[in-house]
């Protein structure tokens, strides 16, 4: 199977490239795409750069140009749900855009006409993730992830996103990737490991835990790849 694995930042895909060992790379639309064979699958791996626009471009490219049949996202996020601690894993059940706002016309936050307020991730991949979590002996929370073009380092904004979308974690790429995959009919799975609490200390915490949390997420994603189709 052709599997896309994406992250937003180099640190998020470095552990994946290290794990697959040999790969080729090619340039397309201002980005680098890495191709490798792993456990009988063809992988295309890339980091998009941060935010909804770049992640949309990368996800579209992975599906349309590289023909990926499934997309797995590996990365880090800020916690909203206080049960989520640094390094904990969360798999998105559904995703929304917390900064999408045409409420002036009476629409709910995160909604535009002909769009969806929430996009659901693939149920089969989530249940596979639960099996992987129990095999690895790690805790995996399932929950709502809110995406926006903002690094949230503000408890008030954090609480607002939590209350408005019932969200458990927040980041900057998941919902846009979900939107692409949903439109193209490609199953997707968004995994995040917590790097910070999206509070006043978020940028310090992010810098301190980016590498270790990105590694947690990548380890899990590799196990998912090993399980797909087996
Ligand atoms: N330190 C980077 C910027 C990181 S932006 C630099 O200077 O270039 C944060 C990245 O991690 C985004 O890709 C986002 O998806 C995720 N993330 C982690 N914590 C976040 C938070 N509190 N708010 C928003 N995104 C967060």
C-alpha cells in the first residue's frame, strides 16, 4: 500500500526517516518528498512547514502526485484537556478549525457553507491505533483536535477553544490535512504527542519537549505502518 506520513516540522519526520533507513528524495512545489519501502509498503514522507496553508499543499501533493492511499500525521500539540501531560499521545476522532469565523452571519465557529464544522478521522485506523497502544503498553487518548494558524500560549484562548469545540488538544495542521483527505476520500489518522499546555509557558515547554514528544509520536506511527495490511 502507498502510505503518506507527514509532519509539519523537520523534527517531526526525522525519527521516521531514521527508522526507514534508505530513501530517495525529490522536490515538488517548494517542498521535499522522501520515498522509501518499509515492511512491504511504499512510503512517501514529508514535513509541510507550519500551518494550515502549507499542510494543505503537502497533503494534496501526497495524495494527488504521489498517489497515497492512506495518510498518517505525526507531530506535537498543545494540551487543552488537563489529563494530557507532556509526551502523552492523542489520536483525533474529529478535527475542526478554531480560527475559522464567519459567525457574523449566524454560522457556528469553524463552519463555512458547504464545509463541515468537524471532520471525522477514519474509524478503522483509530481502532487499529487502540490495538497498537495496547500492544506497546502506552496510553492513547482519543479526542477532538482543534487547528488554527496560531501558536496558542494563552490560557484564555485555550479555554475558549476547549469550551467552543469541546476540544482536547490544539495544533496548526490537523484540520486542514483532514479537509484534504475527506474531500479526496482517503482515510487519514492524526496523531499528536503533547509538547506543551498551550499556556503562558508554552513556548519554553515546546522548545524543551519538541524532540522527545515528536519521537513518541513517530514511534507510534511506525507501529501503525507495520500493522496496516497485516
Ligand atoms: N518553534 C517553531 C514554531 C512552532 S509552532 C519555530 O520557531 O519555527 C508549533 C508547532 O507545533 C505547530 O506545527 C503546531 O502544530 C504544534 N503545536 C504545538 N503546541 C502548540 C500550541 N500551543 N499552539 C499551536 N500549535 C502547537
